[in-house]
C-alpha cells in the first residue's frame, strides 16, 4: 500500500525539467519546481537532484516514485479499427479488453521501436450503430472499436526512466506532454468544433487537432524555439547562449544590443521569419487532418515554451492568415493536466495499471478501463 501524502509528476522538457508534488489531502499544500534553462542535457542529473532535494525537504517525504511527461519530435499516432463477432451474446467488458489487447499487440509487433503511451477509444460500433461510450446490457452480433494509439520512441522513454532509476526512483505512468496539455486546455473551448493547439517546444512543434471535442491527430514538426536561437547565432555570428538571451528579450536588452552593435529590428525579423514558417507548416497539417478548405474555420491556440518570445503586442506583426490565441501556460498548468488525465477524467482514455500495484487477472494488469 502506498502511504505517501504526495503524488509527484515530472515534465521532462528538452530545455527545462519541471516537478509538481500534489498533496492528496490538501490541494493548497502542493509544491511546484522548475529547473534552470539548459541548452544540452549534460547537467540534467544535477538539475533533477537539486529539485528532488527541495521537494523532499518541503514535503517531508522520501521520493521513490514519479509519473513522467515526455515529448519527442518522433511522436507517432496510429489509428486502428478492430472487431469481434459475438453471435448475439451479451457484450462484456472482457470483450472490449480483448480487442484493446489485440490491437496493442499489433502495434507492438509492427512498430518495435515505439512505446505505446496513450490508448484512446474514439468510437464503439455495435451491429453497425456508433456509440461514443460503451452501452450497458447490450446483446450483439458484431462489435468493433476505432482506437487511436499515441506512441513515443522507446529510446527516449528509456532515457528518462533510467535517469530516475539511477536515483532509485521508479516510474508509475508516462504521458505525452503535448497531448495531456491539449486534452486539458480544450475544455476552455468546448463550443468550438474545429480546434487546434500548436505547441512550440525547444526542438519540435506539435499540432494537436480536435473535432467536436475529440482528438483527431497529433502531428509533429522537427522545428522549435531552439531553431530560432540557432538562426540568430548563425546570422549575427554570436554564441548560442547570447543568441538565446537576445531571442527572449530583444526589445529590452539594450546593453547587449549596443555591445554587439545589433539592431532590435534585425533580431525581430529573424525571429518572426522562423515563427511564420512554423505557423504555415502547422496550418498545412491542420487543414489536412481536419479536412478544411479554409483555415478560418478552425480555432488555433499557440502555446509552449518556444512561443513565449511572443506576446500580444507582437502578435499582430506576425504574417499569418488566421487569428491565433496565445496561451501563457505555467508549470502548474502543465503538470495539473497530467494529474487530471491520470485520475481518469477522460472517459475515452484507457489507463494502464503498473503490474507491481495489483495482483489481478490478466487484463486488469494491463488495462484499467471502466473507472
């Protein structure tokens, strides 16, 4: 039995590590931590250990398990339909679990370098009739499921797991960061049919598309905020650290601008050129996945660490065909998104249960579906 008073979630970002210790008894007694910014992972162990020390001091608990949020430029979404004949028998939970397990095994066999992170049941089809949720007490001849799998590269997952294992910390659950954020934030736009989140990170940009409140796709561009830093560094012939500082405060850092004899207008042009490229590539993905002829039929929300170089005073200077909402998310917002999903608030999500937590039947070890 787990007697801990806190649940710990960690966002494993490419340029920052964020922790949250959520109190099980008092939400006001939760703690949040954020590492220093880093351009490479050479000191990531040190940054994590610093935060763990502060966390254990404030919670008065020894940290031995965490849940991780991970993103990667090689995120893969796979849709699959699978069916089972029942010949008029009563549809049971075990029938659904069997189909999910069968589909997951197919993914594992065909994508051996990928780890399944999220399993989302988009539709149940029973004797040709579609349902958003599994109906009770239903006899049928044929049942089929439309399932969306969100996968991350195994090497990326193992990299972060090993960092914590070396610190004698086990990993409970793993989440795809851009997905858990968007599934949480979309509730603020519940009346909008076509909704897309552009999550600009350090080395990648994720595009999460929703139609009528349901996830349609996650697409990824291998371009992010770090590419803007590299553009500035290359064009102005300065090192990456200086380029990062100028990127984040080009309209305020007059001292560095004067020292390097650089105009703020030039830096602005470099930044906006790359952002406009990212937005246009994202727009192509949105139109394709939502089957839109006109982008103005979709609400677009821009978020992520890489988007923080923009604020509302610069938004109108970006040349883009669609109005964009800028979402200024916090460490609390990011990690609370995973907490909500882990609590089973998304009824279409199949939650995996770590095998060490319970000695149950075969399927219950793998899936905790009907909360």
